C-alpha cells in the first residue's frame, strides 16, 4: 500500500485529529489559519480551537488577485500562475504560523484549504441554460502539501457543485455538527464579504437544516471605503458611515435586484454586488451622494437584506411571535465588528437575541476556517449524516486529497 494511504488510514482511525483550517474570503484581507483539535465525527464531533492567526495579505498580493477577481475577462496566463503561487504562499504562511505557535509539522494531521475564490457563477447569476452551477478557487492543494509536508484537502466547493449545489455556502455542514443544540433554535449569521446564515432548529432534524446567502455583507462597504480612502481597507467601527444619513431612494433601488426574490437556499458574490452595481443605482439619483451618506446607505442595505431574508424564513415556517423569540442569532465574520450594522439588525429584529459565536467557544473571526477543518475531518473520518434530498444541500463528503510525497 502507498505509505500516504497508510498514513491517511491511520489518521482516520485516530480518536482525535489536529487539523489546520484555512479561509481567505472575498474581502481578500488575508489568510485565516485555525489549528483545531477535532474528536469524533458527525453529531459526535467535538471541536477545540487551539491556535488562530489572520496572516494579512500585502498590497502586492491583493493587487495580483484583484487582476482576476470577479472579472469575466482576464489574462489566463496570470490566473494559471496565481493558482500555483497562492498555493505556495499559503503553505509558507502555515509554516510561519506553526513556528510562531511552537508546533511541528509532524504533529499536524491534515490541512483543509478553502482556497481564494476568484469567480463564483451559480446559474442564478450566469443565466446560461446549457451550463451548470460553477465556482473557482485558486491556491492549488498539491503546492500546499509539498510546501508544508502535510496532507492537504482542498477544492471543497467543486463536489458540492457536482452534486447539484451552488458551491456555497457550505457552512450548513459544519454549523450543524458544532452548533446545533436541542435547547435552542439558532441562526448562525456570518457577515463576511457576502452575508449568509444557517438555520439550526432545536429539533436537530438534519433534513430541515439549510444555509443561504442573503446578499452583501461587507463587500460593498469595503470597496467604496477603499475607493474614497485608499489608505483604509475598511470603515473601522463604521466611523465614516455613522456620520452619514441613509438615502431612502438609493436604498430602494439597491434592493430591486431579482436575487432578493429568489427562493433559498441561494448564493451570490461580488460578481453581482460590485462597484458597478452601486454606480448603476446611483445614476438614477438626481444628485450624487456624499461618501458618508453612501456608506450609511450601504450599511443599511446589508442589514435590511439580512433581516428580510430571516423574516421570510419565519413567514414560510409560519412561526408565531413566541417561536421567533425562541431564536438566538450568533454572529461571526468581519461584520460582527461593525457597530452600525449590528445596531441596524437589532432594530430590524427586536425580538431576537444577538450574540457572537465566541460565546459558544469558537472565535467568530476563526469560524469559517474552523468549518473547513471540520469538512476535512468529515471527508476522512465521517460522512454518514443524511441532510435530506433538498436541492442545494446534498449529503456528500467534500475535499480533494493532496499528498506531500
């Protein structure tokens, strides 16, 4: 037997595994690196976050990715080169983290790499009847494995697409295993570049669980902050947005896209919610808005589309007011640090308690990286949970395996 297969088999038999989860989102701020200890699998999964670091991308790295990010026309050679370059870069970042944490590569069982999304194309966005859902993440897993000497699982979203999903969001699988609770109805709200939430009923019925994108989270806020304030990567603490006023006309125009009327689960990305999307909306105004008013409006746009998607869920489930009050929203992602966004959500959903996933033992900034570590664990040691036969939530294991030798 190939010694790599033997080692993988041994890892699968261990009572607990040490897995590094990687996440680099549409904000392109950097690479989230989470080292977790995972015991068991499926509903018996127990997760302990041991170390976490966000390794910032340099402006040079961001600029190289931006050349191909969410663009229909690109330099194909550059994309090909980036795939290997990002893989090696992520591998080096892992080694730097392990050195900082004073841990050795031999003590790490697996790496779970999400990769860097460069284009997301579900059918609801591309509209081409003859083509399926599609998505593309770069940062080749073989390069990570060879660079680090650690078996790497990557390209998780492709299996989801192949099985009929849209390739995103994948949080439903990890959220169900880690955060489901028989004593509480939960909505796990992640506010990254794009916002999504996972519905976790206290019934623990896997066939009822789903995750859906709601629309923009931080992507438009970050894009326009960078445009008007090149020295800033985001509007920290909503310092700019809080000095502006929401423009009702612009807000309503922004909410007119038919994405918001489509049934969930559904996915989207910066391919739709881009600078040009907002510019097109602003062109219908009599006067251009100030940057302060624009950011205030975009913040409200994110909040209202998140809240309205949740309210649609409650309406479809015919929940009464007492049932709605039984839910708790657990926030993660960069948006949980935006006080204006959070205050809007609390105003729009006054009957629901808001907390951070930190209160459940998982750092909200690390959550997505942890979830990919869990997907790798399920691929190697689990994969028996049935999520029903609904479109968008296939019962599958995900991840392509790359050996270091």
